[in-house]
C-alpha cells in the first residue's frame, strides 16, 4: 500500500487538514483511535521529510499496511483494540474531501451566471437613473437661483458617488466569486479526466488523447491487464486489491514516464506512446512488466504473502487516420495472445494491413 497520507502532506496535492489526514492514516492501517496511535500518526504526518515518515513509506510500499509490531519497532506504542474499518456504506478508498460535486458545481455555476446578469442589469438601471436625475436637475436649475443650483449639484453629485461606490462593490464581489468559480471548474474538469483510485488518467482522458493524434505521428498503444486479479480480491479482499492496483499503476507511470498512462477500468491499464518507435515502446512496457513481476507483496498486518502480481500486455502501432476501435482491437488481440501464451509477458500486434498513416 502506498503511503498516501504522508505524500499528500508533502506535495500538497490534496489540501486536507492534518486532523483529517491522521484519521485517514489510522483507517488505512486499521489502527484504533487511541492516543498512542494518534501521537504516532501525528509525528509521521507532521514531518513528511523526517526519518520516521521515510521509514513508514518504506514499510508500506507494495500494497501493505503497518502492523503493531512495525509501530513498536519505529519507537511508537501499539495498543491492542478493535481495528478501524470502513463501514459497509463507505467506499474502500476515501475520496478527497475537497473534490467538488459536479451537480452542485453546475448549480453554483448557473447561480453565479444569474447573479452576474442581475448585477449587470442593476448597473444598467443605476446608469439610467443617473441620466434621469441629471436631466431633471438640469431642468430645475434653469429656474433656480445660483445658490440653489449649486446646492442641487452638490447633492446630486454626492448621491451619484455613493451609488457608484455601491455598484463598484457589487461588481468586485461578483468578479471575485466568478474567479473562485472558474478555479473550481478547472479542478472539476481535471477530476473528470482522473481515476480516483490510482490518480492516473481515466478512460475519457485516454480517448481524448488518442483522438488528438495528428497525421504522421508515430504512436503506440499498450493494453495491460493484471494477471489472476480476481484471486487477489478473493483471497485478500477488495481493499487489498485496490492497493495492488494503485501500486501497479504507479509502477507503470514511473517506468513509462513522459507518456500517458491511464486506468481504463477494472484491472486494465493503457499506455499511449507518442513520438517513439515500436522498439522503444516495447522496451518501456517490458521494463514495467519486469519491475512489477519482481516485487513480492505481503500484508504486514498478518504477515500473509500476496506473492508476485504480474501483468500481461499487448502492444500495437496506431494511426491517426484510422478509427480508435481498430487500433484498440489490435492491441487487445495482442493482449489476449499474451494471456494464452502463459501471462506475464508482452506481445506485439502484427502491423500488416494497418498502413493508414498519412
């Protein structure tokens, strides 16, 4: 299990408060909310660059969680008590609390647009009112003495200045709210293209990147599937399975850095290579496969071995002038060939009959 909470403190990607991070840390590691556990968590999360945080990161790497023995070995105090588990109505992976709800955001957007329109209409009314007041005062001053005219000008000017100040304040507030909403919409757009479990790109982002390929671009697709993943879920539970998926996704992203790595759904990942040749893409996918297969995962809470978790992959050249389904089908056929060939391997799709490049 990747040490999520400490990483979030360090890179600021999720602005949770320290209290919320500690709660998440306790839940992830099935620790009861005892003062000793809270104190240990605080020392880990409040100093993400410290020796203790680095030691915890090393211990939890690879889909495992801290055991009470680990806590004692790191200088903490382990309390025997009921473990903290997610309830049946809660997701296995807690969603970041700062993610804006899309429905609420749409409603907020409409409300803000309506409010801004109301402000503009109010400004129009105020401006029209200024004109009427000036015209009325000018007509009245033609019949007034000089002193009375000056008084009227002063009164009217003061009233106009006050109304201008009020309008400016309303405009400033509306502009500020609009900017805040724009930032929230930017976040929402990013979330719409992000897989919440692995923090990788999702299928939508993958499809958009594929559709954006320009003619003449050298591009490859790798479809990667976790071997016997159902066995991991059946033997160790879905929470462990989720952490295994996160570990594999992070390894793929690390070994294929600079290229789009996405979780396409379930235990399937996709990598879109742009600007590289087939042999280069094959080398990167093979390196990722080997790195994943070399790891031996275990649960520190029970010392139970998960063992090696492997992936199979199919690699295919794709072309901007063809339909996405055709390129994906070639990669998928190669993936199934890898499965039939014994798994834990990379197969390359034949390129004959696919010369659609412009």
